[in-house]
């Protein structure tokens, strides 16, 4: 007997294609691939084995880079909020207050989306 609430135990990693737009990330991936294949270019291991193993290596690199990018985004938003809070305490202008609210909204939206995705995965 099965339930519609049951989720499959295996999860399949999928590449977020939006990451390929980032030139810096694409360059790092290209360098990782070049290093991987130059380091593993040997006659001791069959080519199909090297090809299959590169997939997990590059997947780990993508996960690492995406995690770093997400943390940077949160850190930048927190720094912006801190700066705007200090400016608003000094000047108390409407523009700075609106900017502060906008930065807080962006952070809240980002964290909400992240939490939603985590809940879907569990």
C-alpha cells in the first residue's frame, strides 16, 4: 500500500542552467574540467571510467560554487542593510528608509525561497 505523501528516497541532482550565464563561474568550471582531465589522463584507467567519474567531480564543483554564490548574496544584503540602518539613524530621510525596506524585502524573499526549496527536498 502506498500513500501519495510518500516521497522517493533517491534525489537526482539537476544543474541550474542559470549558473552558466555567470562568466566567472563558467571560467572556474572550465578550469576544473581542464585540470581534471589533465590529472587523470592515463592508460591505467579506462576512458569510460574517467568520463563517468568526471560527472561527480564537476557536480561537486557546481554545488560548491552555487553555495558560495548564495552565501555571498546573503552577506551582501546583510551588509547593505547594516549600512542603510546606520545612514537612516543619522539622517532619517525617506529615501534611505525606503532603500532599507527594499533591502530587507530582498533578503526576506531570498531566505523564504531558500527555505521553500529545502522543505521540498526533505
